[in-house]
C-alpha cells in the first residue's frame, strides 16, 4: 500500500492551487494524495485533475453558524479520513481546522504551509501545535518557531520563468480571483482616462471575467478580449503586465514567470493580509500596488515608454520571492517518513 499524504485547503483558489502543485510533485515519488476541501474550494479542482488521487468535500462553505453547528461531524469525518495517513499538510482556510485537530488527536505529523506573508489568526493558533511550518515569503516572522522552513510557494505547472520581448504592442492581462473578482471594472476604466491616445492604441487587453467588457471599447485599444477562467499560465506567458489581486498564490505565479505586475489588494481579506502581501512584494524596486487609477495609468505609461524599466521590473520580479524549492520540499517530506526510494541527489538539503 502506498503512503498517504493528506492536504487540507479550502475557500479560495489561492489555497487550493498551491496544495495541488505540491501534491503533483509528491505523486512523482509514488505517494497517494488526498484533498480535504470545502464546497467553495472544490469547484477549483477539475474532474480530470492529476494532483489528487481522491477528494473529500466537507459540507461547509463559509465560517458561519452552520460551520460550528456541524463541528462534531466535521471532526469525526476528518478523523476517519486521515486515520491511515502519514502526514497532514494544511494550506489555509477554516477547512484546515478539523483535519489539523484530527491529526493532533491521532498523533499524525502536522505541517502548516503558511502562504501569506502575514500569519493569519487561525494559523497563529495552530502553529504552536504543528510539527513543522513551511512558508513562502522571506519576510514572514517565524523567528520564534524553530521548526520553520522557507521553501517558497508551490506553483502550478506552466508557471516557469520565460522571457518576453517588448515591442510596439503592450500586452496587459487582468485576472480576478475567487474573491472580489470585479475590482478591475472602475479601476481600469478610470486609469484609461489618464493614458494618452497613442499609448492606448498600443495596448492589447485580455480580461478573465464573466462580466461584460463592452464599456472599454470606447478607448480604442489595439485589441480587447474577454476570457473564461482557464489556462492562466498561457495568459501570463503572453503578457507584459499583469493586473491582479494580491493573494500569495497569484504573487508567486507572477514572480515565477517573471512579469511586471500591478497588485490590487482585496480590502476585505482577513486581517488585511493581501495588503501586507503586496507591501512586502513591492519592497523590490519597480513593483506597484494600490487602487489608485492615476497611479496605475502612470505605471502603464512608464512600462510602455521605457523598455529598460520594463526589463528591470521583470528581473526584480524573478527575485522578489523565494522560488518554490520543490526538490528540497519533496526530499524533506520523504526523509521525514524514512522512505527508501529517495533519489540520492535529493537527500542533500
């Protein structure tokens, strides 16, 4: 029987995608992977996914009175689900709580993967009871927790470094995210008012949305295209500038592929952690964040007019976060299970 690793994640794509990325990596070593997720998070896992061997969906969708009313069932379900597991890796969201508690009761190895730069309240409660903590931002403050390791944020396949030449056309991509996905509508339309006609006519704009984008036709862009929420890696690869929320997963994917970005933190994120993500990311020269249309317009103009500025931003982006150390993470997890089939080059951490 193959060893089983449990992944617990829920709520948003920002929790699910990194879990899926790590699960895909671990399956290369013959491990069985199982995801515990909530109703909201399950929609981000395609039926033909190759990351998880199976998926358990808990009957919850948000942190509300139903969540607490069902807590005995959620704990019992988690206990049954993880009873044969070697490890439980929690990627965030309140879905992680009961799998973590079940692992604590059954004395399974408990790993917190802290994705955001700011440790949110649930993880602050769980970390003292974790066996290990992995984290993605170098700025995350885990100095007082000795068993913590900065391994970067797992990213999906397709988000590898790639060079893009900047010519007369400026390719801009706008992605929403699973929370507050219509943030761009007023921001981009107001920003366009500050951009000169000759630059607007060079902009090719692609937006991942289910909303109408007809109101942008008046700006006479080089091209304007609406996309469904699929193949984000291909969209990123073809873009010079990416306008996105400031979730940890989005930032990691932008950094991995080395692109210019303008981040718009979701102002209702728990403990304003998206703002803190963006602030830490913008510490590197050239990065911009906020919700000011004029600031965005000035950023677009500068990228359009200066190739040197654009290429410097891309270089900074590739260095702004620790790149996901997939070999080290895999070796670390496999070593901790004392498996014998670890390739020798992975045994050196």
